[in-house]
């Protein structure tokens, strides 16, 4: 089980400072500004250099043009200095690197890819990757998108940096479910050509902010196919930011979904507690388990007779997370524009709270106070099915 030492429940913080560029070469400066933009950060620029250059001691990375080395001989030694030279194999350039304590000598354009990664690593810092949870529906209409939104809303309400990723282009858009379809920010089509390194902070800042979380969803245009490499880049950027990432996954498996599955830590398969839904979920589970090591079952209560507690998980030979109570007020709340999980005392919100308490804090979840039962393990009291409702 994941513990707090692994994930830390990272809280939201201010945007990280960018690197310091020390150069008098305008052409080099243009190149470095472009590379910083690619890494998703804004640098501080010092044309004069010298021991008093603003940010020399505090910048996460210092990039120095070889023409300014003589100005830095009086500066104190610090880690994270990169020297840019026109002829990086020249012995004189390496001597300059030793003089200022540079960790690497680099030439452009040959070293651009490495430098973009180094800038992004320095700016984003050495933090634990985000705990990434994927939600799959065992059958159509099981409520996976609703559960994914509720998990993200609950995590954000608890103060965790949270990104919600809509990986299903045919799902209607999670921004709509959260009431933010008109909110400014980038949607998936803007990332369809993404390759290589995407800055985690830049990704988050570019997305719509809804209910204290960032949401990557779809626009209202024609469906866009996301190439696997774009999914890989976006998922990796979201994870590097730390905190929590929740992914709403489609039931079909294509190249992009496969890339998403490889970066998910915990998969939740939402299965209505009925035999037909469980049979349908078996195929979804078989496909997902080829790429997802940790797949668990969330049983969702249904009105009327249904399978006993734990039966869907047993039939699917997967570990159970618990049973999500039927909530008769959920459909009405969604119809009035209230996002899933927004009401802290609702059965759905309580279920999500208990889930995060277990996986983020690494401790046994406290028993629910009224609705719900057996959330991630220990049983709790239950109410009559006629007094409860379900996930729509």
C-alpha cells in the first residue's frame, strides 16, 4: 500500500523561479530564451554578469555564455552551472568551465534537447511524482467520469495540487461535467503535436482552473486523435508536478490509452453491482491488466436487487476497494450544475475522502459516519438500499 513517505500529499505552491542566463551574445540569448520557453519557464537575464549578478546564488540553474566567463571569476562556487561554448571540445573552453565550476560544457544547437530537460528538471525541482489514479467504467454508463471528477475535486479540496485528465474524446468533456466549458485555457487539441519534454508547471498554468484543480479536457470541435507520444509527454509532465493526477479512461484500448495506463499507479474499475455489468467488466479488466499492474474494483450499488458486497471483485479476481452507495440526490445535483464531490457530506464525497486517506496518508481509513461501507477494506454500517441512491 502506498504510504505518505512515497507521495507526501504535496500541497499547491507558487510558480518556481526560472534559471539565470548570463550572456552578452544577443543571438545566444535568443536561443536560450526559446529553450526556456520550451521548458515552460521564464529566466532572469544578466548581460553584465559578475559576482553580483542577481540570482547567482538563488537561481535553480545558471547558464553562462563563454564570453562572460571573465566576469564571473569572483563569483562564489555553486552547483548547477552550465557553460555554453561555440566550440565545446576546445581545451580553452574546458579550462573556463573549471574556473567557474560548471557542471557541463555545451554547444548549440547540438545540446538543445539536453538543455531543455536540464532547465525543466532544475525549475521543477526534485519532488516525488504525482500519485496517478485512473478510473475505468466496467460498462457504458457506469459513472466512471463522475467518480473521476469527484476524486479530483476531493483531492483539491484537501489542498493537494491536482490535475484531472480526460483521456476519452467521446465522453463529452469533463469540463462540461464540472461546469467550466467556457473557462479559458487549453484543451487537448493544443497538445496533439506535443513531443519530448513538456514542463509540468507550464502545463498546469495553461489549463482551465475549475474548483481549485486543473483540468485537461476536450473542446467542442471535431474529435481529435491524440498520438501516443503526445499522451506520453502530457502524462509525464503532469506527474512531474507532484501531488495528484486523476485520469478518466475510456473502455477501449488504443495507443494513447496504452501510454496513459503505463503511467498510472492505481486503476479503479467501477462496476455496477449486477451480473451483466460484471461480465462486461471482465473484458475491460483483461485489456487494462496487460499494462496496469494495480487494478482494483469499486462496486457501485444499484437500485433494487444486486450482487452481494464484494461479489463483483470476487468474480473478476481483483482486489476490492469498497462499495459506492447509491445516492438519490446525485442526478439532481448534477442537473443543477453542482460538480461531483463538491458536497463534502455526500456519499460520493465521503467515499473519495476515505480513498485518499488510505492511499495518500498510508493509514487505515476511518469508518464512514453514516452512508457507505467497506471503503478500501474495513466494513462499516450500512443503510437500507431504499434509503440510498446511485452514481449516474
